[in-house]
C-alpha cells in the first residue's frame, strides 16, 4: 500500500507540472490543493501536518528581498543605476549589450526576479539596437544570460530555492560556489553565442554580396520599437536624491549584514524595505502591490507538496530508484536532459523545487559532486528560459519592432533548441564527469 502511495505521489507531482504547463494556473496553487488531497486521503495527515513543510523562512526571504527591490524601483534608484551604466558606454555601441549583461547580473543578484529585470532592460536594448543597428538577437540573449547568472546569487530567488531545498534535504551546498559556477558558465555561453552570431553574419554577408548581417533586422528611417511597453533609450538624466542614496545604502547593508555578518537575509531585507517605506512613503506606497506574489505562491506551494512527500518517504523512495537506475554518470546526464526539456516548457522555478529533493538520494551516494551537479542542473534548467514561449523570450519579442519579430522569434527558438542539448552535455562534461568539486 505504501509503495502505491509513493507512486501516486510522484505521478501527481508530474501531473502538477503538466497541468501548469498546458493551463494558465499557478503551479503553487495546484501543489497546495494536491498536498491537501494526497495528504488527507492518501497519507491520512492532518492539515497542520500538511502545512508543516511550508517553507516559512524562504517565504520571508522572498517577500523581504522582492519588497526591497520594488521599493528601489519605485524610488527611481534602479533607473538611476541603469542610466549611469548606459552613460558609461559613450558612443561605443558594441559595448551596450555587455553593459546590459552586467546590469541584468547585478540587479538579479540583489534579489529581483529575472522577468521583471527583462521587462525593464528589453525596451532599452531594442531602442539602442534600432539606433546603432545592433543585432537584437545577441542583445536579447546576452541580457537574458546576465539575468540567469544573477538569479543564482545567495540572495536571489533561484539561488535561495536551491540552497534552501538542499539545506533542508541534508546536502551541503556552497551558495558562493553555486553562484560563481553559474556565472562562469553563462558568461562562457554568452561569449560563445556572440562569436557564433558574428561568424554567421560574416557568412551571410559573403553569400549575399554586400548584404550585412544586421540587415536581417532592417531599420527604416528613425523607426523605434513598437511592441507593448516599448520605449526609446533614455534621454533624460535622472538626478539622484537623498532617497536614492539611502536606498543604495540599504542594499549595501543587506549585502554586508546577510553575506558577511550572517544576519537573516529575509528579515533584514524586510526591515530595510519597511524603514524606507516609513521614511519615504510617497514613492513606496505602491511597492507592496508590485511584489511577485504569484511566483512566491508557486515556490512555497511546490515546496509544501514536495515536503509532504519527503515527510512520508516518497522522495527517498523515488530518489533511491533513480540512484540505483544504472551508471551514476549516465543517470546524472539523463537528469540534466530531463530538466532542460521540462524547463523549456514549464517553470524553471517550480522545476528546481521538484528536482532538487528528488536528486538528494542520488547525490547522497557520493558518486558525483554535489556542487558540480547542482551547478550543472541550474545551467541545464535555466539556459532554455529564453524560449519565445517563455516569459523572458516573450518580453524581448514584444519590445522588438514589428519587422524584426519573425527573425528574432526564429533566432530565440534556435538558441533554445541548441541549449536543450548544449546546456546538459557541456555542463555534464565540465562539472559532473571530472568530479572535481
């Protein structure tokens, strides 16, 4: 009977992922409903027992950090940072995508959700692409990869998920090594993509006579991005005030207090956000409504259901099946491939919350490096987030001029298809096979 419940629990978990992909419903809400039904009917748990795995600490972290970022965005501090970085490029147009890569990295590293950062940087990138005849595909990919790298910092949402789930599951995760490992891999992919696209442009130019690679994305007159939410490159300089400097100081306090001194990051971020709201109520009054409550519900709901399965031995049972499935290295590669394919069609956030606990018994065997595998898993599941069917890819398409969209759509689709293969295989070869971490 117990084995049957383990099988049912895993099948329900897979069903949640499928339903959340084919229907516009929050995975977290589905997971909470599944936890209630499976818990009460299948495992005979009470409601308090079902809610016991609810990740309260992670909830406070996500609310605190995203609340602080919302306050910073409402006060214009984030815009000030973006404007300052863009001004540093001067007239060096080829540097702009890489400056936006660094901006995406920094802003996501301090706790912003990557779709929110993409929505902020995509209009700027497309405006500069029009003005300086830059390749919008390269700009989109580079910005997206910067956001992915930042999302695995010790205080960023995806980094918090991997680190918290790993800690709760009893495996040792080094948050700093995870962050730097993902950063190194995404930078490698960004540089490699830039080289491939440049070679492709030269090939197109030689095949078509004097047709330049950039003319695949034609610019007519002084055309500007026409997509929803598109805007021109910023021309007005934001003059920083006391509020901007105080907000920036708040992020410095968060970094030092949370990462150096060891204070609880969630409560520290929440405290800083509340203080800023009390001191500067005018600009912060709507910040609470801008917190990504849907994403927080997704994360906490999925982890509650997975926690229920852990409490009843289902995760250990499923993980043991995976751990004994065959050669450890081949098993690791298969997990990475499954993660890449599933993430291309579903939420990376929810997927990581599901796969990391299931991989714990496999990692506990000691046949593969825990940190190396987790970095590879992070890379495999996130490089596909630039799919035109995902939120990130859709944002870049929406902000591109109408005449660019077909080429940009095909380019993002090809990149995603390549990353489904390249992400798992390269990260497996570099991080898992050597077993050096």
